[in-house]
C-alpha cells in the first residue's frame, strides 16, 4: 500500500482527489458509487465476482491476475455463473530471458521462466442477457454416434 501510494504520487506529482487507498479485505469494504475497473491480484478472485458485479458500471472491466490454472478455472466459472459478465477471456504471460551479443540475439538456452494468467470480462448492463457462446463440441463429447 505504501509503494502504491508513492507510485501514484510520483506519477501525478500529488495524490489525485479521486484516488483513494483502503487497506483491508476487499470483500469487507463498503463502496459508494460505481467504478470503471476492478483489478485483482489475490489468491481467490472468484470470491469477489459478486462484489465486482455490484460496483462496476455497465461496460466496466473485471481483470484478475492468477498464478495457476486452478485459479483461472475457478475465476472463469464464477464469472460465467454470476450472469452479469461477458464470456471471460484469458491469456498467459510468460517471462524468459534473452541472450544478446551483437547480432546474436536469441532466447536464453536455459529457461527458468515464470508464467501467470490474466482473465478479463466486462459487466453487462442490467436487463441485458449474456450472449451464449457457440462452440463446436469436442470430438467424442457426446459419445459414439449411432449408425
């Protein structure tokens, strides 16, 4: 929290009047008004989907960073089940070092990498149904076809 406050102050030259820092559990906060974004970096962001649905304006963005596929799945399912969000989109971020010496530019031969996932969705307007995503079923998803 101290570093975040210093970063905002350094960037703007002062603390903007619309910027507020609350330390504590986000699930226990009382929010007034609506927000354009909810950005989460925590162990269980799926626990905050209902809160995000309440505080995001229509079109507002839900974004969470998670480190594991289990967290990614739980967050995606919570967004889908909530019924207030568009189909979530996920991407993986990978960090790996590069070797550069003159024109010899290539990934390091030994990768000690770190991966993480970003999952995002948008808050739908009240009364608007989430569009059903049409996907082709996986081969064999419905058993063997009868002839």
